[in-house]
C-alpha cells in the first residue's frame, strides 16, 4: 500500500475506535482534533526547546570566540611592542658596529689624511 493510503487506513481505524469509545461522531471529531492539536503543540514545544538549546550553545561559542579574539589582540599588541623594541635595539647595535669598525680601521690604518 502507498504511504498515503496506509496513513489514511490508520486514521480510519483510529477514528472507528474513537467513535466507538465516544458514542457520537461530533464528539469523536472534536476528540481527534484535540489530539491532533496536542500533538502539534508537543512538536512545537520540542522545537522551541531544541531552538533554545541551540541558541545557548551558539551563545557560548560566540563568547568563547570573543574571549579568544581578545586574547589574540593582546598577543598581537605585545608582539608589536617586542618588534618595536627589537628594531630599536638593532639600530643601536648597527650604530655601535659602524663606530667600532671605524675605530678599528683608524687604529689599523691610521687617521685619514685628507690633505695628501
């Protein structure tokens, strides 16, 4: 049997059982409608709980990512400070090296006589 026919047969069986239990067609239909609405309500409540749980999970992930981003920004700032300090140190060492080379050259060769 196709699924639609199977579902319809199931509904008919349920309807006949309910009709027998209810006693009248109108109360039977109302009872079926109430059951269908209760099933829909249960489904919507479950979806709402699932959505709330997913929202909490995503909010926690967002908070974690924000904290990680803040840590990364602090690390970048610290590394930039270190780079600046090292660049300054390199400039100082280059100057000292140039001065030492000039002094050593002057000692080895003697003072430059520009007026030769």
